[in-house]
C-alpha cells in the first residue's frame, strides 16, 4: 500500500485537477475488462469514487467503492495512494450519492466502511441543522472544548463555531465526534 507518482496532465485554474487525475487512473479498457468511474467526488485532498469493472468474458459488472489519498511532492509529481472499500480505509466522507451506486457485497470490511460513511454523513447533517446558539462538546488535540454555533457575522458568510474559553474560531472541517449539549 504505497504511493504512486506521475507527472500531472490535468489542470484547472493553474492548479492540478486532482479529481480528473484520479478519474483518469480508473478509466481504461483491455481485451478482458473495462473499468470506468460511475461517479466521483473530492473532499479536501481525498478522492471518493464508485468504480465499475465490467468483465467482457462473463459479461458481468461490479461497482466498488474506492478511496484515493492525493498530494503533490516537491519535484512536482502527483502522488496517489488508492484503497478499495474491502481494505477498510479510514476515510469516511464518501457522499451518499456514491454509496448508492455500489454493488451489494459480502465483505465485512466494505459493509463496515459504508456504514461508517453513512454515519459520518448523518452527523454532518445534524451539525448543519442545529440552531444558532446550540452548544456542542468535542475533543480536540487532547482537550475538551465547548463550542457555540454563531450566526453569520463579519468575515463569516455562514454560521460558525466559537470556543468562548479560548476566544477562538473552530473550522467546521475539524468538528468530528461531538456531543450536543443544548
């Protein structure tokens, strides 16, 4: 499970188009099979995809969940580390729209990963639907923090989370494994 590196070939607004790069890796065909991306999404630098493998001999296809971690190295190579759902990747931000496309499986690891992704999505929706003034408790860097949901203000175009004790703002992307207090 190492990293693969190639020179980037897809660009968008002067930067490497990570989604297109990984989509291209999972789009190929030979005399025995055809592999294609049914749907994919980027969450930060992590790619999630529903990848279909069509076996030309048996004329059957299967759609699996794939996760790809991406980064750029110092020499300008686009680096990718890919894992399929049966290896139990520890990345759970796969959108429900991709999960719905996956074929049924008997793999315990794959089913657990799908369940974890759905639970993560429900938690995110719950957080978004909490009213302004709600308080949550969460662990961050070994400390328990009490955060308050604030109304849009000044530089914040949407609701935001404030830690009164430390007088600091907490980005939404860091809010995980929280408990609603009020």
